[in-house]
């Protein structure tokens, strides 16, 4: 560390040394409960250095949530640890390349080839959902539990689900990495699942495994790490924002000793107070409060629109609406994060609306078949919120969809942008000097009030958005403004 570690950070270093030395935490993992901006990467690097100083031949693995985080961490860890994502380790260990098959998703036409023309589109979509549910579980083999009980607005009977398990097994046997004769790509979630089913080979080579963003793990990831031995799970339960992807909070699921990291180095006491206020409205209230860094002055106020700033939205729909405004006014902006999937989805939906079926390439869109059916799914909400939202974008901005696709593909240079636009989900892990929380959080919060299970995830998203600011935080969300008692001129 550039400066002496805090006592909280030193506790994690000492706890890890005890675990690696075999004198402590032998019955479970070590869990670092890292609040926003608490220096978790710096702490992990210092922990790895302490382990390597005492045990020069120790092998350490850092597992990142995605490729971007992995690349950033790899540069920081250097030779102290191997850095990779769970997927990159899995694909290497299952030796998929040796079979001549490539990783990638299978589209609707390929699924029909595998399952047979006698299957309805609805059954194919149910089996696809079952595949996703099985691949994110820790279960050894699929059964009726993995087929959704409700799908596309309809109740699925138990008898139908049990009959579809056979098709799910047929799909798995065709797509498993071990099937060298298959002509189809191996889905990313499936080779990860196969790796877990075969005992997570490769993890046993390491003396210490660090899992970052542990609050967004899923059961298959937890199952994979069961045989890893000495492990550190790092994350923030209040930044768990992917429950709709079958994510579970490893910090609560895994046994072990917990070490809080409450001191933030990203923002001052004012933003820390905002964060604590937001989290106090959760049903699952935090045990520890976040502390702001006294040497930083972060204030609530109005962000200067002539200075670079980030605007954080709750939905892609509002982000795109404002991106078009900035585009028309020739204000330089960038859209943060990887938007390739959204761009591809919009492109396919736009083609579907025109009736150009050959141009519908996005695998999730292909099974919709017609634009009328797509609209029906959007009304129901469907099983994919992303698809429903993309359909509404195509409907609302019909004449400018090609323009929107171009914006998503080309406006990525944040250094030259005056406005950096992102959603709350994509803002996690990022930080900016000046941040504006957009007003579109309010509509989602209205729905969340009526559905108890939605409330805590929405509070987590609000907490993530508010804690991205290092200098100035501007709040446009009325719910949060009332909570903070902000006057009308602020």
C-alpha cells in the first residue's frame, strides 16, 4: 500500500496469513466485506504480497467478475498472482479448443435442429430457460425444477415441465464440451457448468484463491470453489444487483470469518452519509456503516454542465432518450460500458419489425418470429427485462433506431466526452469526479414499493449510483431528494 494499512485492512492481511499458515480459519473461508471505495484491490494486493514474502513459492489466483476487471487487476497484481475470470479458467481447463469447437451461444435455428421440428417455439424457449437455470445452479443433473413454473406470462404445468426435462438432457448431451462430434458452439455458461461438474480442475494448483465481486456469484460459482481450499471472498452485499441473473450473495452463503472494510477512500463524509441513509431503508439493513474519508471534500450540489461529469440512469430507455438530445445538440458524450449486446438486440428487433427475418441475428430475438409476438412479450414483461425494454425502445424511437445503434457502437471515447452516460448496473466498479443521478429511478421505485422483493435490489442500485461520486453529487431523483431533505434549488 502507498500508506500504512488501516486496522481493518491489516486484519484481513493477518487473517489471510493465519489461514495460509494453517493456524486459523481452517474450517471456512475468509470474507472481506468491502464497502464502496474501501480499497479492496489495494488490500488484496498487499495481502498477496505478504503471503509471497513469507512463502515465495505460493501460488495465488485472483478471480474477477468480468474481463475488464480482470485486465485492470492483472496489471496491478503483476507477478504476485494469476488473474483470470471464472469463464476463462473453465474454458482452458475443459480444453474446448482441442475438440475443434468454439465457445458461443446457439441461436433459435440451431436449437430447433437439435431438439427437432416437432417442438413448438414456446417449448424451445422453455428448454432454453431450463438450460440457463441448470447452468447457473450447483445441481449435478437437470430435472423439472429447472424448467420455469411461469414463462412469458403463462403458468407451466408440472407434467409439461417433467416432459421437457428429456429435451433439456438431449440439448446438454449435444452441447457438452466433451462432445467432439457436435457442430454447434458451446455456450459460455455451459462450459463453466461442465467445469464445475467435473470438479473444477485447476483450482487445486493454488495455495490461495481470491474471488472478487462475491456478492454477484451464482450457485455454480460457489460449487466450483468448494474444492479450492484457502479462499478469500471479497465483495459488498449491498452492491448485489444481479439477482435476476440467478446471482446469490456468496458473502452470506459461504461459511467463514467476516472482516468489515468500512473506510472509503473514494469520497468524503457527505456522500458516506448519503450512502448510509439509502441503506437504512433496506429490509436487510447493514451491520456496519460506511465512513467517508476526512481528507476528501465531496458535496451535494449542482454539477457544472460545462465540466466533464457522469450521468447515471436507471434504464437504457432514458439513457438513449437523452443521448439523442445530446447528439442533436452536438454535445460530446460517451456511453460507458459494453453495449454490444444491446446494440445487437436493437438491430435484430428493428429487422424483425421490418419483416427482414434474415437480418435477425440476436439469439434471444430469433425465437420471437414476428413483431406482433415481440410486442406481446413486451406487454407481459417476458422473462428477459432487457428484451422487453429493447422492444419499447424500438417502438418509441422507430425513425431513429439506426441512429441509436450507431451511437451505441461509436460513442465510447470517455476522455473526449463532456458527458459520460451509463446505467446504474454498468456504473458499478467505476468512479467519476462529478455524478448526476437521473430522475428515472423514481418510476422504478414506485413499482418496487408494491413488490417487496424488488425494494432491496433497488436500494442497492441507488447506493451503487450515489457512491460513484468523488467530488460533487447531484441528485435528480425525487425519492432520494426527499430522503436527504434537499431544498428546491439543489
